[in-house]
C-alpha cells in the first residue's frame, strides 16, 4: 500500500520537522546529567518551534528556568528546564514519563 494525498504530505512534513530537532539520552558528558535524563536539541533555524515546545512544557509541567539559573531558585521545577543562547537551544526533560508525553505530542 502506498501513501497518497494528505497522508503522504503529513508523513513527509513529520520527517522534515524531525530533522530540525533531535532527542537524545544524556550521559556524563552533557550539561544537566544527574538532574535530567533527556534533551531535545533544536537547530538554529527552529527558534519558533523551540519557543512553541518550551511554552507547551510550561503549560504541562509548570514554570521552570534556564538550566544555568536553576540553582538560584528556592524551589526549582524538577521536571524540565531549557537553555537558549547564541550556541544552542535545548530543552531538558527529567524522566521517562515526561519524555513519553513529549513524544506523543511532538513526534
């Protein structure tokens, strides 16, 4: 069976969309290891998508902060955080539960 029409366009759009963001499991080399289990990295051209997903995380799991500023907070959100600077745009997710929720919504 071949994909045609809208199904083909939807599949192609998802493939293009996923090229610009990459989810990965953190290890000791990564910022946030120990507090977070996963990160989603965005290419520079995907600033709009990064903001959209960051806002979705804010709505789902509550307010958070940039990963570099978390230690300054009295009660930091343990579910997620982000980093956005001139070199990288990344969202950090703490557990498998949040990661599966992200996958269901955005992939």
